C-alpha cells in the first residue's frame, strides 16, 4: 500500500448518512408465517421533559435484539442547549493556558505556541482574565491571572518563552488548578487548556495522579481541555485527562493550528450554557453498560455514569451508548433508565426520560432487520462502532499486538457484514470496504512488511475519539 493510500485511509472522515437503505422484507412463503414478536411496536425515540434550555433525547438503532449472536443494542443520546440571546451569551472568562516548554518543544513547535498565545491574548474581552503557566523541569506562573487591560505587559513575557528541560506536567496542572481555585467568582467561566508534545517525566508522572488532577476541574464545575502536539505524546493519557476534566481532546500533527484551537476553547468558555454534564444510567436486571463513545464509566450504587463535558449555546453533542442484553433474555427486555445532571439555570439540574427504552428478543435475522431503523443503524456503524474499532486497533498495534488487532477487525467485518446482508445499506458497504483496507494495512504491519509509524497510530486513534463524538467540540 502506498503512503498516499495510507494517508487517505487514516484521514477519511465519517461517511455522510443519506436518507437510509431499503430494508429487505422476509422471503415469501406458501403458508402464513408463524406469529413472532412485533418489535416495531416498541418506542424508539425518548425525550426528557424539561423547562430549561438544556434538552436530551435518545434514539434506539432498532427495537429488537438477537442475544445469542450479538447481545449489544445501541442508543444515540442527543444532548443540546438552545441558543440564548446574543447579549446573554457572553460570560466573563478566566482562561488559563498550561504550556509545555520542555526541550522537545524547541524550534517550530514553541514558535507556533508563542504565536497562538499572542493571538489569544489579543482576542480577550474587557471582562476576561488570562493566566499562563509554563512547565519543563518544574512549573512557572509566567503570567498571573489578570484582566485583559494588562495585556500590553504580557507580550514581552510570551516572546521570552524558551524550550528546554523535562516535562513536569503534574506541576503545571497543580499551578493552574491553584490559580482557578484561588480566584473563583460568581458569573465567571473558568477553563484550563493543557498543551503538551511529550510524556510526563518529572514529578508525579503516573496516569492515576494526572487524571485525578484533571478530575478536580470537573468537580469544581469547570473544564480542562488538552492539546496533544506531534508524535511523541501519549494520546491515551491526554484523552483521559480531557474526559476526566469534562473538556475536549485535540490532536495536532504539528503546532500549526494551535491558535485556532485556543480561540475555540476561549469561545466555548464564553458561551457556556451548562457545566459538569453527567449522564446517569440505571441498567435494568441483567443489562450491562458496555461503552459510551469511549468515555470512562463510573459505577456507584448500581448506576453507571460518565461525563461528556460542557455545553455551549446552540451546541448539540451526540453520544452512542452500548448496552448488553443477557444471553438468556426472552420477550421484551427493559434496558435502562437515563438521566442527565448538569450545572446551570441557577444550580444543579436533572432531567430524565419518562420511559425506559425496551427491546424485543426475536428469533431470526429477518425480524431483527425489520426492526432496525436504517439511518440510525448506519450512524451506529459508521460513527460509533467503526470509531471504537479504530481506538482498539491503534491501542493493540501500539502495544505490539498486531494479531489481536487483526482479530478485532475480522470480527467487526463478520458481524457488520452479516447484518448488512439483511439491511443492504450502501453506506455501510462502503464503510466495510474501508475496514478491509485497514485490515490489509495492519496485516502488512504484523508481517513486518511495513510497520505502522507512531504518527499513523496517533492519527488513527485520534480519529476514533474525534469522529466518534459528534458535536463534542466548539466549531
């Protein structure tokens, strides 16, 4: 495979969903068919009653399941905030940038970083405040939190930033968290943005310790986002920090583009409609929560929850939740209760579906296909399932487990291909062809013919996170 084809494969975006594929009807028989469950009679769309600006709906990909061949059923959550009047949108912001200035940032990276911070400072409004923390062997508060009126004194400080030393990420986070915690004020929107191109190697470099620091932001009802630059950072850690901090994870092949990311993070903070989103799922007996677009799942008193971040005015996040049905299930199976908790409208709020999504256990592929909604299933495959596969494959290859990665791809192609033989979706057929190309690429790596480069793996995994969480970022 040429490098051009590899790049085309890894940079392919999620396939646009059309009006939907035609479902194949059960084959005709000379005698009337035997009575079967009527899964299409079950509700497929659920809405949480609300009187505020935040809303949540859920859509099942289908209302039937074949638990002995594929026990998973998926529900697409759409969580959004209605746009407010323009005058009410602009919330004064406390933005803290935590910038890696270790030796690996020398050259073009630090130059782009300085330019991005300068541009951000120029965009501050009168009511905004800004702080800059840099870190290498330790952390330094280069610019203490101050109003935008002071920006004229900051440019020389920014231009003087130089790259050298190690990567004390924990120290940088500690300094930023202390700044925000020490300056909290009503009616302000704090946000921390961590930028790094390498691995933490000074101070507390443990994943547990770093994630705990990021979670401190979420507990304080503000967001911590991360930006990974280049080929040497740990994309799994940076994504985990963003998830724990209820923020966004960004990946840049080079530091070019950092200015736009910082500008978007600033705009998101200024237009925040709801903070500290937490989806709470109460699975019914025997049902399990398998995945939620890769967000870390927390379990407490039988409930499963995850935090997809914050909402800005007019934003809508879409998150696929995968639920597992017991293999011995029969008849109609209630899945789970869904609720959304968030900060906004004067305090902590909660909205929930009035009804419990339910699926029917059916005995054959024809009835299963008849209960699928083609556009929803296509989104489930191309947005959720394929991007989950990307993340698994990148992780396995990174760990030297190419054969495991091949097994994941082949199982995926077999399961999706079998279902699409019933649904006959052209969209999914094209996506299966892309999966076949990915299998060939991983097979080349497994045989030693052409190993996968670190940047190739990072791109694959970053796409798995970004394309699998539509609407997660400020545009």
